[in-house]
C-alpha cells in the first residue's frame, strides 16, 4: 500500500508543473503600434487636429464640442472647456489650462 501511495505522489509531482503551465496563460496584449485608440465622431467636434503620442499612436488633439457634451473617447475635460483624448495623464491639457476633470 505504501509503495502505491509513493508511486502516486511521484506521478502527481511530475504532472503538476505541466498542468500549472497549461492552466496559466499570460494575457495577450497587442503591440502598442497595433492597438486601436477610440476616435471621436469628428462631426461633433469644432477642432480636428491629431498628434502622435509617446507610444507612436495617433491621438485626437483636445477639442471643443459642437453641443456641450462629453465626446466618445474623451479622457479629461480641460480648464478651457475642451476635451482631451490623451492616453496618458502626464501632459494632458497642458496647453489648455490643465485638467478640470478626469473622465
């Protein structure tokens, strides 16, 4: 009986690392250049500029809305009333009086 238990424990000890490796799959994230950034509906904005951020992504520049509402993809409202679509907090609304509210 004892040898049966030892054999079972040994068999499990060989299987556990394999099972653990199969069970754990790290999340797959796209390369930054492949990630899609949300784009606002241009017809709802007054300004239509874009810039390339530090990750190389094309991001809409801060813009005012035609009818004072929060546009899709906005991350912050700037002190001058424009909406920022920044993907990183540092520098957000820096030329628009700073951040009035994070969204």
